[in-house]
C-alpha cells in the first residue's frame, strides 16, 4: 500500500489512489495519495451526528507549508492546480495510517492521519525527520459545514470563531446553534485570518455528471518552529457526550495525547487480529495470511453502532448507509470469519426486531424516517446468515431467532407486500420488478425489471426452507413440511435449465446470461444437487460460461457481453451510470458465489486452493494498488481496463473475499468439516 515518488509525480493517476479511515460510528476521513481532494466526500472529518446517519463534513483538508514551500495541492476552476505540493512528496503509505513523506531541500517532514474509534475526532501529526535541522511549519485548515452529499458556497455561513487553550486552539461555529468544530494543537500557535477560498474543483464529481465546484472557508492558521525529531499534532473534533477522548482534548491538548490515542488504536486493531486468529491462522508468513490480516482490518471499517447503541453494517463508503441485503450477505465475512460473534448476534437480533410481515428493511434512510421494506431477498439472506452463525458458534441461543425465520417462511407462503408470494409450483413470484439486488431505477424507468421468478430468489428460497427444517428439528418441531416443500422447489427449478445454452435462465422465460444463477450451486443447500452426476454437469457448464463471459478478474459482469442490453462502460451522469449498473458492470461481491462453485467442483482442498488463489490474484492487486488502498471497490467497468467505479470501499466485496480466503485458502480445516458441511 505504498507509492513512490515516481508513482506520485503522475498527478492524474496518483490522485485515483485513495485512503479511507472509519470511526465505528459511520463517520470517516478520506482523501487521495497526493492530498488533492477529487470528491465532495473527501475530508479530514466527516462526522456522523446521528450515528451512522447525518454525515456532515466539518474539515475538508489542510494547507501545509514548510519554510514557506507549499506541500498540498488543489484543483481549481479553469483547470488550475495550485499549489503543486505533490512535487515535494517523496512517498505515500496507507498500510497502518495514511502517511505522507515530504522533502523540501534538506528538510524531511512526515505527515500522518488517524481517526479515534468511537469519536468524531481526527488527529493529524507532523514530524520533522533527521537529517533536518530546523523548519517552520504552517498549517491552514479548510473547513465547511454541510451534509456530505451537498456543496458549500461562499458566505453561506458566517463562521464565528473563538480562541481556546491560550491561543493553541479555536472553536468555529458555522452559524448560531450549529454543531461546533474544534481545531486544537498540542504546541502550535493559532492566528485568526478568516477568508474564503473559491472554486475548488472535484474531478470525480465532474465525471459522475454532478455539481463539482465548491468554496471553502479558512478561519486562520497555525504556525510553529520545529526541530529535527520534533513532532506536532492537531485534533479536529466534534463534541460528543459519550466520547471521553474528545472531552479530554477540549480541556487541554497535551503533547503526548496524540501518541497515546494512536497506541490505543493500534492495540484495538491488534485485538481484532487476535480475535480473528481464533478462526483463521493469521500467524502465517505467506501472502494469503498477510492479505487475510489486512482484510480483517478492512472489514472493521463497516461494523458501526447506531445511535441507540446497536451494531449494524455500513454497506459502503463514502455514501452508503446500512442496508439489509448487504448486511446479511456480508455478515459471515465481516463478523463470523473474523471471530466477532457477539457483533454478529447483535446485528441479527437487531434486524429481527425490524421484521414486518416476513420482510426485513432494505435500507435505513439517512433522515431517520421509517425503513423501507422493498426487498424480496433481504429476509432470505437473513435466514442464511442465521444458519451460518449457528454453524460457526453452535450457539443454542439461535433458537431465539427461529420464530423470525419461521415467520418469514410463512409470510412468503401466504403472500406479503409487493406481490411476493409462493406460486403453485412452490417457486416465489413477485409483481414488483425492483425487489432484487438488481434494483436500479431512473425516474419511472426500472433498468433491470425482474418481476416474476428470478433464479437466485428460488435458490435462496430453497436454501431458506432447508435451514428452517434444520432449525425446526433442533427446536423439536415437525420439519417434514419444510423438507417436502424444498424438494418441490428443487423439482420446479429444473425448468430454468437451458440445455442448448448450457446455463440457467435468469427469469422464467428469460435466457439472458447473468451471474445470479451461481447461487443455485453456491449456497449451503444448493438448488441443484452437486452430489449427483447431472447436478455437477450443470454446475460445470455454468462455471465454464461464467469464466468465459462474466469473470473479469476483480469481479463478475452483471450481464453477458454478448447480450443486446450489455453496457461495458460505467460513468457519466446518473442516467448513464444507472443504465449500466446491472447491465454489464462488474461487481466485486459476486466473486464469492463464483469461487464457491469453483471450490465445490474441485476434487480436493489443495486443488481448490490453487484454483482460487489464481482467480483471486486480480482482486489482491486491486486491494493493494487501486481505488481506496486496503479496500475493495463496489464495481468495475465491464470492459477493459476493468476500472474501479462506484463506492471505493464496499462491505460485501471485502466480506466475500475474506470469506473465501477463510473458508478454503488460509484455513487448516477440510472443506468437508462440520463448520461448512450442510
């Protein structure tokens, strides 16, 4: 996760390498390897005022100078890059925390950034390295006060300020009654010098067809003479009653506070690795174990607390909230493979409380209104997640969730909202075409209408029936009805097979080649029997077609490239982007079911490991060298060069890769172990 001077001199390319820090509340800090903000979502402190919602950008960036030589860079209207501080940048590393190394003549300066877990607090540290002698550091903060989707204009807020800590800090309030931002230093002196900077240009927002210019306010600047080996720290903080670290800093920012906070964060991360080590052999020296360790830390970014204290999962950064479908798909990789069983249980029980008429929330709106239930697959993925939790923990308390599981099954059988109901053939049908994960919609245009009987819903339904039968038996209740219905579903699903094409129809009567069919073979209780010769034949043909037309390396295309509706590029305005979202754009999370099938078709664990490691190589390259370094992007263009797009860090993308690594590659267990054997 390190870029050299040669990498960084290409400003256009280097600014596509991003970094991301999360604080466990839904807040985050993010930017690029050059310090150039290219998104409206980049900033040093994006605070979640009602965790994990109401994300508000307070601090956008800093303008740094060493002995008067600027170290930062900005893109302004008129295609002006000023100043060109990236030319002083020797290296950038995102391995532990974003760290920039600058050289100005004989002076060497290191700048690093981290967030304090459980607080809306970002620490920025500077250190003058040997063989430097003495230099003057100036830091000017650029601030704002806006919803993370919005942009600021000059004089939108008056920005009143008040000096703190004997001139080593400042309290800035955008307008009377606004949540204040505190900027504190352990040593540097603050000088008031309020002014607006106009016309910042965000390149990626322009590419996305959105408003892309903004004005930022700077209340003043900090300055200090640094000696060789001396450090200086700044805190950007939004007060929270429950965050002790913020309260302590507001009463006085001591020189050692930043180091102590970082040591605490390092210890927290180490505890995550130790917990994951109870499931995964992370002590190994090989590439797989090292990648698994980094994925465990990446997974931590998505597990957050809601305002009432319950844990949930952020679907992706920088703009997603907590989504039911994404949470349940990602739950195994984020919490079970990593040994975070308590968090998994908390998430499952929390979502179970929101179950209504057999449906789970598709999304919790940012505005705090009632959740939306427009998802046919979220409740079926919930049942799958419950089963995986049971397999990992053997916890008898899973029976507390059995009534919710049974209720989902019953409502699907009887019929529930959105025309979701079991048909006479045992398959699930729905009247609404926007209830699956392929749910893009532009105004009244449903881009990928899937009303009817989508194949993956039948696979999830069959899987859910088998799981319900297992739980019923465990609870001492009759299970024969669920088993019989599962067999009926399996028999009816044979109609999806297209012998001439060699794959499954995506919908009854729809021969388009899509990756959804992989779930018919990948789930614990597959829709097609992989123990039979015919089932393996069909799985082999589907996998071959997937490798030929859908697999692009770090993801799978959402539609075959030979289909008339195929869109190989993803970009431009919302209409163009949404039109391609599920029409050829490749998705990182789909690697999970794809590689499950590859493993199940292998003769033994060693063959599976070798095959999967080769197929994961492009994802590994992406993880360390593209997009947000140390994360997995949501999507990629379906056509070469398969560029990362969408969310720079996606929960189910990270989770599915970590699950595959943990299930087949770094684990010492057999594929037929009790933990994975249905």
